[in-house]
C-alpha cells in the first residue's frame, strides 16, 4: 500500500455533524502497561488503535502478558503480575509516552530489556526519565549518546526516592511511580505545577494506594513500594487532544457547527477549551458524566469571532500538546495571542514551536518566535502554502484545519504520520464536509 506524499485542505462549505473522538492516547498507553503489570484480566473498551498504542501493546506482550484484540476497540490483557525479560528489542516506534512509561515499569523487575524506536524517537531526550530511575537503582547502557535511544535497561532491587520536578511532566512522574511500585520504601514526586494525573487515577483503579497532598499550585504524590496490581475494566474516554482538531475547524470555518461526543474533561486536560472560551469561542458542553474514573461530556463548537489573548504560563502543563492547534485558531483571531512558557514544545516529536512558526508564516500569518514561546497575530489567512511537518502528526493536522478556513488551499507533507495519534482523521473531516485530498 503506497501512502500519499501530501495532503491538501481547501476552503469550502461549512462543517456540520456529530463525531466521536478516538480513544484517549494517555489512557490507552497506561491501560496496556498497567494491565501487563497486573495479575489477571484487564478488559479495555475504546482503545485508541493508533500506531503508538499498538507499539505499546506489542511491548506488553513481549514483557509476558497475553494481549488479545477482540475487535471494535475492545482488547483483553492478561497479566502475570510482573514483567519477564523480552526475547527481542522493545521497539516503541514513535511513542514517547510508551517508551518512558515502559522504562519506569520495567525498572522494577529483575530483567534486562533494550528499548529502541524510529528516527524521531531516537532524537528525543530520555535523561529526564532515566536519571531518576538510575537514582532508584536501575542501570542503563547506552549504545550511542547517553540520553538517546537505543538503551538497555537492567532493573530490580530498586530503592524509593523523593523526586522534585523542576518542570511539570506527567511522563517523568508516571515512570517514577510505576518503578516505585516495586521499590523498597515510599516514593514521592513533588510537582511545582500539576501535570495530568491519569497514572494516579489508574493505579487506584488497579488497586494501588496513591496519596496526593495538595500544595496549592502543585502537589506531592506518594506511593508505597511492594504493592501489587489486579486486572480491572478500563473504559477509554475520547481524547481531548484529538477532539481539538474537528472542534477548531468548527470555530474557524464560517457557518460551521461540530459536535464531538464522549470527550474526556479531566480538569488537567482542558486548558485549550478554557483558552478558547477566553478568546470568545462558542463552545458548549452537554451530557457531563463519569466514565472509567474520568469526567466526560459532549462538546459543540460553532463558528466564532475570536480575539487574541495572553495564555497563562501556568496552563502549559495542561495543554502542551494543544498549542499547535491553538496557534492555528489564533491565526484567525482579532489581535495577538501570546503563548509563553512552552519551551517543552521544542522536545516533542519535533521542535513544534519552530515548525508552527515556519508553517504559519508560509501561510501569510504574522508570528514572532521566542526561545520559550511564540506570538501569533491574527487576521485573514492567505494560505496557499506547502508546509513541512518533520513527521509530526499534530503539526500536520493543525495546518490541515487551518487550510479549511484560509483564503487558498494548504498542503502538508508526510500525512501518513497522522495515524500515530488519530487514525481516521481524514475520513472524519471529510464526513463533516471538509475538502481534503
């Protein structure tokens, strides 16, 4: 099967309809990993079947769990109460979340495992996860530059640590907590600002005791070692990071009204929606409910006259993945949208600040780049550009959405990467009335 080298979005009719976002990526990764660590059966409903999560599913199997795809987003993971040494290299593909959480989980067991990934993942820093794991007693052997994959981990005989984060990172926190399950003593992670708390919530669902002490802005999470996990049922809510794309299109394409059903509304994941509302977005949430320990609801976005805002830096941790699509919507807002304190964007799948700046400028948008952020001044967007995505799915989808409301068509390269987080994106947008080819 040959993949198209380019994908083009053309301005056209209003977008209308109701869709369901793919399963949340964070919950999908964690349900696979915790299910593999646990004893017994974990039934997962609504799993995101993107490339990243499927790489984590293969890893769970390599570490000794039985992983079955029952069809329709339903999976069954039968764990053996721990990890065994895998027969071959654990290839995490493009999944940064997958590799960092798997390293944390594997570190607690007396096994040896080599982790690797694609060219993009090989370029992403691992030290902020491997350094605290090494302090706990895990050993890492690097075949190239320390901090970059591939890396061989030797785990077991861990001691608890008290880790103070300088930058809020759910991946680092999660890796330490998963290792802490099998460490001697009580592991603690102190966060200056709150990062997403899916790992804490899910550990409790699997039977672990996790204490969270509120420190006002941040918090301290404590986990006693020697706890075992028991398989459970996990219902994966819709991913707010994915829901952002059809909702953004609803906000910027004249005459549009788009509803996305079953979106996770965890307060640590809704920073983008809060920001849009501050910009004047017509965004309504209905049918709020709890599913799988997470708040969910149905969100409707209608075409809106947006205004530029200053995004609070404290919000960055709750929406770090959403700044590309925020920047695309800010291109249509009246005035300047200021996004600072987001240097973390530079070490994602790509340097997302640089790529968004380059892409928006190519489309005729006024952008100012800073080391730790960028400023977008909105107005009519000329479009008419081909945007380089550097294999980054969020950069690609953000510019495709932009193209649906620009003056002229916008094209992105390497669109096959969109499948890592949002399989079915192109079909969904076409179903709403988007002109994509």
